[in-house]
């Protein structure tokens, strides 16, 4: 069984910190190792607890979050960071990306948006387990998992909430699942489940193979690409 991803919540507003910790607790594969409200506490806790992931507010009372990320990298820490902040100006976002922040969440946000980013991060991280080397295709796939699939102008009718349901149902089936099985797990119609699975396949996040079972008609089996 894969160990849960250990998360440190860094947020100076106590109620917000509590809410973010509660969000993490609702997700499979994650556990909260602590919540802190200052940059000094964050650096000390990262050194002591060695979390896998930091949910970092960029505007803390004693330091800017990106200064703290620089301090972590200078100290040799490779802990992953997701920025959770109200700051969304171009400079802040570009600097965060340059420092290797793996996701960027702008406050306020819904649990669904939070879960989408965390699920993408979880799959990104799992993609490196038990591997000594990666092909170019592996690397491309790992990077794609950090970016939740969004509908384009040519894919109207793809709702992010429904897409999340279908993705989560498929992630719970490591051996793959058919449109009928995903429909049963999500409560969607088979036609709707198949349309969303085809969307994920077209986006390169899902593989599709023909499944032959018994004497019935063959059906497509969809599998999340890790």
C-alpha cells in the first residue's frame, strides 16, 4: 500500500488554515502533518517533519512565500510546494513557476477545484515511484498530470465537476474500466460516461483498449495513464 502524502498547511488565518486542513483530510492518499502560520514556523517544521508537500500562503506576516521557497531550495530541500494565495498578478505567478511551485490555487476556491489540483499532484508524484529512468513520453505524461483537463471551445458540454467524477472513478480502477462500469460508479448514463472518457483519452490522460470478455460484444476499456 502506498504511503499517504504528508502535507504541511502554511496559512496565517486560523479559520482558513483549519478549512484547508479539513479539505486535505477529505482526500484519499493525503495526511496533514501540521498547520503553521508564519514563515519561521514553516522552515522549522519542514526541517523537523520532512513533509512531502507544503500548501503555502504567499502573504505571511513575517515573510513572502516565494522568499521561503528560495530559502528551502538554498537549504537543499526538494519538498513540493503548492501556492494557495489571493495573489494572482503576473509577476507573482511567473516567479512561482520559476521556483518550481507545482500548482497555483487562487483564493477563494471551491473544494472541487482544490481536489482537482491535489488529485493531479498525487498522480504526478505516483508517476515517479519505482522508476530509475523516464522516457520522453513518461516525462511528458508526468507534466500533463499537473494540469487538470479543461474543456476547449470545441468541447462544449464538458463540465469540470462531471469530469472530476469520471476521473476519480477511473483512478479507483487501476486495471481500467469500461464506460458501463464508470457510469455505475458515478451515477451517470453510459453515454455520458463514455463521452467524458473519450475526452480524457483525446487529452492523453487515459489509454483506450478493446476488451474481449465471453461471447458478448467487445467494449472499450479505459485506463488512467500513470
